[in-house]
C-alpha cells in the first residue's frame, strides 16, 4: 500500500512508519519543514496541502497534534491544542474528498478523553461523550473529518488511551521515581487508567488499515487498571517499594490544576470492544505482562 502519515516524528508515528516500511508499504511522511526523501510538505495552519500528494494513495494515517501534557494549559496553549487537531484534520479530510482517486481509508487520531471523567462506568465506543475540555477537543477533532466521511471514504477514529513505552509519554516520566523507590499512586488511586502498549498501538493501527471497521475504535488494552493497581504492578516489576501516595498539590503546582486533574486524578474505564470484535489479538493484555515486556523484566 501507499500510505500517507502525518505526525510521523511523534511517539507513535516513528515506530509506526518503521513497521509499515518493514512490512513492505510505501510511506510518505507529511512534514512542515523542507521535505527530504519520502516526505512531502504541508502547512495545516495556512491550509496548504498539495492534492497530488493524496491522489491515488491507498491510505492516510493522521497522528499530528500538539502534545496534551507538554505545557501548562494557558488559554493560548489550549487554543493551540484544539487548532492543531481540527485544522489539520479538516485540511486532510477536505483534500481527500476532492481527490479523483480517493484513499480507501482515513485513520484519524482521537483519544479516550472524549468520554470525560466517568468514575467506574465501563465505556465502549457506544458510550456518550463527556463534558470537559479534553472531551470537547476530541469531539471537534472527530467532527473535522466529516468531509472524508461524506465522500464515502472509510474513516476510523483512533481513540487512543495511555500509550505505555519507556521511550516517552507517562511511563518514561514515572520510571526514574519508581526506580528510586519514590513512586506512588496519584491521590486515592481509584481513578482508572486505560492503557495500551506501544507495540499493540502500532499493530492495531496496521490492523485497521485493512479491517472493515469505521467510526470510533478504542485503542486500549482489554484490562484497564486503577492508579493504585498500576503503581503496585510497576513497583513489583521493578522490585522497588511504592508506598506513599502522591498528593494533588505537587502535580497541580507543577502542571497547573486543570491539566493535573485531567491527566492524573481522573480517568476512564475504557474497553476495546470494536477492536476485539474485529479479531485483533493483543500481545500485552494485562498490565504485568506489558510492563515486564516493555522493561525486559
């Protein structure tokens, strides 16, 4: 297949592109800088994308967007988080719709934040949307793909959970403290963490390229855990104590109250219903198996 990938330099994008090429696919990366081999330039903010880049391709995988936890949530950065997702998605979807020979599938990024904070409620792709800043971002993010859907292109929303890898994201930030025996659950530890290993995230995206699924698909492992359960598992794998809980005031002081609350002290209990129904098999279905594989323990 000839596949266009945005966000190819990100935590998911880099290994995904490597895996796609390993499996014989031709991959063209969308970049904002001057393009090199197997790259093409675009500018979502300015609405610039050459339709010839998408014409006749087999698939488009859209993963770009400013990092949710990269900075404090000032009013300016919250607008950037929204615009970086909606403008890029709208540009891709509109351009796809204008192609004479359209891609057969559009895999567009999203996140489980769309469900909002729901306590112990078990959530599937059929669950209602939540009410929060992250939920609103995700709703507008997905809505921006409407031109591709209206043009008859199979469109999948990759509702991704917490991606676990020691190379980046939440796990990389937690490892130093846990290795020193200073890690702990966040707050009361009852909030759910719906996670997926990076390997399963990549193979799930590849699976969705050729499946018949469309619409929302939860990319999470089938066994979400609470913060307390995750803490116990990581401490057990590292053979380190993790006794003291992390109070709210520290992360809120460091990250800002709204960001810390959204990322660390609330969560969602999300199930990958559609993915499992389509026959996808997880390499890492439980947190102990995942962490041992990721940390080679």
